[in-house]
């Protein structure tokens, strides 16, 4: 029997959701830029700063405790992402910084004439690092296009783009602007057939979908805890054989263990502790099973709830002719998208819309959302879209309030 998410119980865990704007309860549809965090994460970060505020590697109590919390956090994130090897988990300042670091390393293995494939759907943090790395190595960058009709990737182009000179394919698991879920497993299989490595940006996917790196078959994957109810931090997963063999830029005294090779400088231990608490929060949604099984169960409920919100939203917006939703809108294809929506209004700019909604206590984003390639492909100005995102703590009542507000814009 399928369990249902207790949304009201979830909401009580997030103190930020109690915020008021102009005597109204704030509505947080800004999740694509960063989620709210549960009390357990806040308390864990505070506890680390209050009682374990030390660097690791020392022969004294607080330092030893920091070392244990980092180990525990790696194990938790390994369970979140589906790898059995916690040493394959690397923490960093953010996804962008980790990607630039890895791209610099990979570029040292490339030669003039090699090729890299990126997409026009992705966040620029999964495009520019590879463009710059390719330029350093004399490699060529190729682009996988987007179908403007539904904002899905033109996978029919992929066989012609892949050659025996392809060294890397970089793709997002889910679009941070229009919510498209990409068929990454199929792209990975095609890339590996020509000997290319696969880098997956899962930043926007992890708040919504269970991720299994081994099932995807990727070589590298990145995500951001502050998008899945944790603190500001970045996470890189890479296959052990790659993280061991690639040249890492690091200071000379650093340990040669895999995580130490790739974690440059002293990290935010309090954020690492908070990341474990965020994973444990997700596992807690799923019950008392072992952590990986509980995470899977929790995501099943999250997915069902968010899909219901998406269906409610799309049905309501279809009755307001001034609006256009970019991306998949067919109710029969909601399994191919997450509950993130890029909208444009026929008369009003995204900036004005976001400001007016913000004054009503409805928090949304406007702009190109760091996906300039997609905005250009769709023929829109770089002022972009109004971006609305639902997370598991959002309610059907909040979606109805949003639809009522959107209907007033003419």
C-alpha cells in the first residue's frame, strides 16, 4: 500500500515557512534557487559551531569529532546517491566550484582535436566550465540542441555529435528552468560506446527525484545540499578509478586519500554536518527502513505529491490565456518533468511579475536562471521567464492562491 506524504507535518519542521509578508503567510515557490531547511538541520549546524568548532586531523577531542562527522556525512550522501563507496563523495564550496576544479583536471588529459558535448538546456555551471577547459586544451565544443516545442533535448542529434574523439558529455538530469527530466541513462550508454566520460548535473533533480549513480551509469555527478533542504555546500561524486587517476590540484601536505585530493582547503564542517542532517530528514520521511531504502520511500511520496501539485497548476493555468508555460504540459507526460515551471506573460515582463507576486508574499524567480543557452534557443530576451517551483512542503492551497493571483495579470 502506497503511503502518502503528511505535508502539514513536514511544514511544521521548517521554521522559515512561518514567515509573514504584509500580514500574509509567505508562499515559497522559490525552491529552484534554494530550499528552506528543517529545524534538525539548523540545530545540527548550530551544534557543530557551538561544540565541535575545530579543524580535522588533530589529536584532541573536538578535532576527532569533526573527523567523525565528515565520515558520517560521506556515508549519508553515499546512501542518498546510491554508491557503496563513501570515499567517492567529495564536498566543496558549491557545485560550480567543484565543476570548475574537475574540468581543469580533465582538460589536462585532453588534446587538440578532442571533443566535448554540452547541451543548450543546461545551467551554465554545466556549460562554461567545459567550454573554458576545452579552450585550454584546444578541444572542440559541440552542442546538443533543444526542441522549443516542449523543451526536451534533441536526442536524434546525439549519434552525429558523438565520435571517437568525444572525451566528455555533460548533461543535466533535470532542467532548473523548465523542469524537463532528461533520459540520462540512454545518453550515458551512447557516450560510453564511443569511450567518452559522462558528467551529470543533478543539482535540480535531487530535491525531487531519487538518484542512483550506479543505475545511471555516469562517471561523475554533482548536486547541491542547499537545494535539498540543507546548508550551502556542493557535492561531487566520481567513480573511484577516475578520482584516483586524474591529476588533482592540491597543496603538497594534503593526504592522498580520494576525498582529500579533491577537497582543497579547509571546508565548512558545519555545512557538512548540516548536509548529513538533510539526508537524514529525507530518510525520515520514508520510515524506519535502512537509510537507502527509507530515502527511496521518501522520494516516492515526494514525487507523488509534487506531481499532483503540477497537475493542479497546469490545469488551472490552461484556463488563463495570457500565460505560456514553456516545457512539457501534457498531463500524460508529467513523469518526464519535475514541478518547476518557466512562464511568460503576453504583456508583462518577468521582473514586474516577480515583484508584484513578491509584494503579495508569493516568492518566485525571474530572469534567465543561469541558462542563457535555453533562453536564446527559445527566442526570448535574456530577461528570461518567471520561474515557479514546487517542493514537497508546498500545498494545493498555495497553488490555488498562486493561480488566483496569476489570473489578475492582464
